[in-house]
C-alpha cells in the first residue's frame, strides 16, 4: 500500500522505439568485444590488436611512412606513434628518415618482426575464422561485404 492508502502501482516503461539490444552500434561493440577476447586468448604472442595490425600491414606492404601506416590501419597519429614506439622498443620494427622527405619517418619490419608476423599469421586467420564460426560460408561472405560497405 502506498502512503495514501491506495495500492502501489508498478511503473512500467512505455515501449520505446529505441531498444538498445537492436542497435547496430551496440551489436558491433558486443561482436568487437567477443573478437578481442578470442584474439587475446589465441594470438599466442604478446601483441595487442593494434600492434598486430601494424605488423601485419607492414608485412603486406613493406616499408612506408608512419603516417601512411596509420592511414592503412585506421589509426590516428598519436595511436600509430605509440604502437610503433612500442614495437620498435621490442625490436620488431625499425624507423629511419624517409629518403624522399627527411621530415617523415619511415617504418619497416625488423628481421624479428617479419619472423613474428609470419609466425602469427596462421593464428590470426584462425581467430577470424572463430569469430565468424556461428555463420555459414554464405553468411560470412555477406557479413564481410556488408560491413565493408559501412566503412
């Protein structure tokens, strides 16, 4: 009973047109968290996803400017600088002045970085496969195609 003697009424929220569990951002964050957990568990080496992205892209394209690497891996200037600083401190990347523009820094994989990228690639592929495991082959293809359109 309420203080005024009338029965208590529970307040039920009105049906909102915005349901969090149905929103793309919320779903993408949950999927991203799941993928990050799989990555951390299975990569087999001490690398963050951003460090792996930098190593993988350098293995793919070869030496490039730090700014270009940031663009290729969708990292802002401060993030790519920190990633490269940490990878260089571990002996996985090397930096040198760009021969075409001494104001720019060129980044490349060290021998150890190239070996690590080659060693980690099969685990990274398996991580992607596990992330997509709940989907059949056609669904995987469709999902990747649709997400690529949203970039």
